[in-house]
């Protein structure tokens, strides 16, 4: 998996990589230009999510994350408690499930 | 405000009245029916009542706190006694009779009940109107003190505003309101707006509490600042829905009070703002916000950076989490800075929160910067429906419209002030569009595909073109980044986010576009690349640069044919007579006899990759072996003198054969669209037809094989073309040795031709070397792509 991250980062892509397909779940990784990594674990029982969908989800995550970062009251490293962020994530999960 | 001193009787009376009016037992009386009833019962003219209300600060506050109420009552007494209504008169007039209220309590109650509903609306405005009542009375324990004074003065200052408010209230229930005011000067309105004045209330309360029984003393009121705050709040005559505001307890106000004056101002604002449309910002409030904004950022059109805003709002002593949420709500364009609009919204939210209002999930419409798309105002806690800013002012207080002419007046102002927000909205919308831009990553592949067929311009130097094209096509595959490096400079301003990703897709474009480099418009190409970049986004792998189209081939063929023509004319002077006629076809065949010789080696070396290159070379070497002999024999047989003729004849003979056998080459050379298939097909029949010339078949199959298996068609073509040229050159040479026996002229001519052949071969060699390099690079790139694609295989 580390190698997968490395390849993701080394290629300077914010591409989506399926890190490691386990038996029951799939793990997706997404790295940004600033080396921020998003990891998504999806249950395999879920209708096979297409690559584009996963990618769009990561993109939304990334956008929401940048919005959280913009908040001066948020110190990087804290647990994200932004309601907007949570709402977005919830809506995303609902959409998929 | 001066302290209000009440006699014992007055105190008792007032407290009774206050209790009466304080229906909701909130310790602060909203301008509800009871108060109005009370005031009406005072039988004072409306204007007097209004004046009383102003004086006691109820107008500013929007509700009657106990102190205000007491003051109002006192003023009623003063008025009834015929004394001029003045702040000083409260205390100066001694032995003031108790205010007389004609209406009995019962009546008042009934009236209250009747007017309650209507009063609610008025109360809203009242509460906003009622500034922190001067700390009068005993109830309020807050540190009203100075606040009360200031509210008073501010109330006076707000006279312009309060009249605005009070009329709203008065029409339906002015007497009531007045009464209420008088009754419950300190009665905190149950409505929120009063909460805003809570902080003020507290000072008042304290002042009141300070005043012992019988001696309502106007304790030192809060310094002016609070008043200003009050002003701002009061100006938010939260018209109607004030009542809905849940009562801000006095304690809350008290606690709020303890906050720094700046924050009190904030609180005041919040309180008043929360009335009626809880999220509406009144003019005063807005003015206050603007002033605060100026302290941080003098330019009203500028931004307040996040750090400065953080400091500022941290002063409000709200928990960071809530401040964070407020920021989230108010920073509409998510730029980490607050515009005036956003700042006011944030300030407003802070005020509201301070007053106990829950923060909304979404930014209320009234706080939203003037945006094109307004989101529906979210319900905030107990907040009643909010009114959109851009919404018609008249609609804002629908319920209060009849009684809120002042609000309507304020609306235009607000709208005007919101104009500046429109610019913000544009920004935000644009920023939104920007943020959404990334999502518009359309498949860039079509673009790249479209770009591929970019025609290659033929330049005078055909060979140059061939070389360039070869290089470009090679570089497309091999150096995705290199061509990009050139282009990116033009596109630096484009999406940088996906730049890396787009490189891959852009490479092909660049590569192809570079093929047009001579004449193509770099900007266009750049734009194409840019577009592709923005689009290709995250899947460069998918847009793996397809192999360069065999476009160059036609040009190559053409150029090569021309070159060959030139070469032929240069080298095979005499021989070219026939050769020229079939430059593409002839050269390969006859020349392979000799020329292929040296060329053979090269192709052999590059055999692994440049299979195509080996076609003709192989053909040539093979052919020459045979051709030489045959040709030599033929030539030998023929008259030496008829060298040319023989050659010409032979050539024609060979040519047909060659043609037949070199359909591939001819096709390669001649046809622009012909690809390996055609060539192979052509070569096949050629091979068949070439039964006579054993040479033909071998080279043909080889050529075909080489050709078909190679995707580097342009290179193949070029190579074949080159080989054709070479063959042509070489073909001419066999004739030379035959003419050895001729005179020196022939020898010299042959020497010359050999030299030319050498140069041609040398050039060919270099080109082939280049092709080899390109092919190798391409192979590497393909391998890389394969590797990239492999992991996705199971996605």
C-alpha cells in the first residue's frame, strides 16, 4: 500500500488508486498535491462503484476539505468538526448507499 | 440615563404594573398588549406616549425591561402631571403622583389579550426600539448602570429611528405599548430582540437593582459604547416576530454584560437582530458592523483576513467551535477572508449566538451576501422565518407591514447597502464556477484525438520535415513532458491543479501540435492542450497518447518521392530518365543491387525495433544480390553504349517488376493514406506478380512483414522512402559499374554518383539512427503506459 501511495505521489497525480482490494471491502486512496491523503473504504457488497464515481467523491471531499482549511478557526491537525463538511460526507454516503 | 428614584409607593406600584405586564414572567416586558394597554390607559396623547417610550429607552431596546418600564411609568406620571417629559424629569419631579391608568387591570388584560397579537408585532419593533432601559428598578441585576444611561441618550439619538419604530407599533396598539412601556420599563421583552438588549438590560437591571426599594436609582450606566451598540440593535426593530424570539433571560443578558463593551455591542446587535426576522440586520446594526469593519479594514471594499477576523471574533468569547461554524456560514465565497458583507453576517451571527440563539445550519437569507442564488433561510432554533435580503423589503415583515413603515424604510437602505454585496456575490459565484471548473473535466481524449490529424505542413526541406516529424512523433511517445514544457509556459495560468495529470494528455497534443510547429498556431494548440489539461484531470492514463497517426507518412512519402526525384536527378542523370518516371518504384528495385549494401547493415542493426526500416533495406540487400547480377548481366548483355537505354529499358523492366514488387514502397511513398495494409496488400500481389524476379518476393514479404508489425508507420514510411531513395541511388549505381568498361566519363560519373550515394546513405543512416532512438523511446513510453494501466485492470 505504501508503494501504491508512493506511485500516486510520485507520479504527481491526484489520481485515484485502488490501494488494496480485500475480500470484503475495497480501499481507495487519493492524494493531493499537498500530500494530503484521503482514504475511502467501500464495502464490496456495494454495487461496483465506477471509477468515475469514486473520483468524483474524492473530489468533493477535497473541495470540502479546502473549505474547512480556509476557516481561520480551524487549526490543521484538529479533528474536523465542520458541519458543512459532515453534511457533505453524509450526503455522499447516502448517495452511494 | 439618570438613575430612577422611585418612592416606595411608586416602587410598589411599578412593580405591580410590571408584573402585570410581564405576562410571560420573563422579567422583561415585551411591548405586548398589556403594556400598550397600560399606556393607553394613561390617557396620554400618542405622541407623548411615544416620547415616553423613547425616553425610557424601550424604543431602542425593542421591549420594556423592568427599568424601562419603570422609567416609562414614571414618565407617564410626569406627563400626566403636566411636566415636560424629559429624562431629568424623572427624578427631578418630586412628589410625582403615581401614573394614573384609567383602564383597569381587567380591562387592560382584556385589551392586552386582544392586542397581544398585534402587539407582538409591535413589540418586535418596540424591543428593538427599547434600548437598554436605564438601569432602573430593582429587578434587573445586570450591570446595566451606564448602559442604561447610554441607551437613554441613544434613545434620544435614535429618535429618528424610534419614531420610525414606534409608529409601527403605535398604530395598532400605541397606547398599549406605551402602557407597557410605562409599566415595565425593565420588563425584558420575552422576545429575542430584547435579548439583544439583554446586555443592556443587565446593566439596567443592575442599576435598577441598585436602586433600593423606593429609590430607583439610575445607577451609573454603561459608557456610551453600549449605547451605540444599543443603537445598532435598537435600529433593528425586529419588527414582528420579536415575540417569537425566545426570551433572553436577564441572566443571560447579565452574563453577556460582563463581556467587553465591544462584545456587548455585539450582543446588543444580536438581540435586536434576532427579533422579528431574527436574522435581519437593521440599519443601526449594520452601521455598527460597518464601523467595526473599518477598525479592522479601512477599505470597505476590502477584505478582512482570516487571522484578523479570528482575533476579533474570539473577543466575543464564544467557543471556538461555534466561531468556526459562524465562519463557515458567513464566509460565503470560501476565500478565507471576510468582505464587508460577510463580516456583517458573521457579526450578526455572533450577536445572535451571544443572545442565546442557536446558530443556523445554513446562512439565513437576510445575512447572505447578495448572491444570485439565495438559499432558503434556514430555521434557526426558535427563530421565526427569516426574510431574505434580496427579498422585497416590503415582503420582509409581511405581518408587520402595516405597522412597520419604519422597517420598510430601512429596507431600501439595506438593499442599497446590499448592492455592494452584489459584487461579492459575483465573486462568490465566480469562485463557485471556478471551483466547479475542475469538475468539468471533460474527456480530453477527443481533443487529443482531434488534434492528432493536424496536418503536417510540407516545408521546402522535405527531408527536414521527415526528420522533424519523426522526431516529433517519437517524442510524443517518449517524452511526454518535454513537449509540454514548452507549452506549459503558455498555459501556466490555466488549471494548475491538473497540470501534472494533463501533461500526459497534453503530451500527445503537444507532440502533434509540434508537428505543426512550423505553421500551426501555438496558441491554439496551447488552448487545446489547456483544455485537455483541465479536462484530462485525473485520468491521463486513459488518454494515453495514441500512437502518432501515420500522417507523416504521406508527407514523408511525398517528400521522399520528391527527394528521390531530386536524388535521382542528381545522381542518375541519364538513368533517371526512366527512373524519374517511377521514382518511388524504381529506385528500390534496381538500386537495391548496390545501394542496399551499405544500407543493409543499418537496418540489420536496428532490426529489433526498426523492423520497418529493415524492410526496404532488406529488400534492397537481398535484391541487389540478385539484382546486381541480373542487372549486371542484363547490362552486360546490353550494349554498353546503350547504357542509358539499357538501363532505361532495364529500369522499365525492373520498374514494372519493382513496381509490382514494390507496391509497398510505391504505396508507401506515393499514397498518403496508404498504410501498412495497403502496402502489404500491394506488396502481396506485387510479390505474386513478381514471379520473374526472385528478388522481388523476398524483399516484398520482408517489407510487408516489417511494415505490418510496426506501428511506427511514419518512421516505416520514411524509412522505406529513404530506402527507396537509397535504393534509387544505389540502383543507379549498378549501372555504373556496368559502364566501367565505358570511358572515363562514365567512371567519373559513377564516382560522382557513388559520392552522392554515400551522402544519401549517410543521411539515411543518420535518419535511421534517429528513428531507432525514437522507436526505443516510444517503446519505453508504451511500457510505462502499460504498467500504469495494469493496476487499473481490476478496477
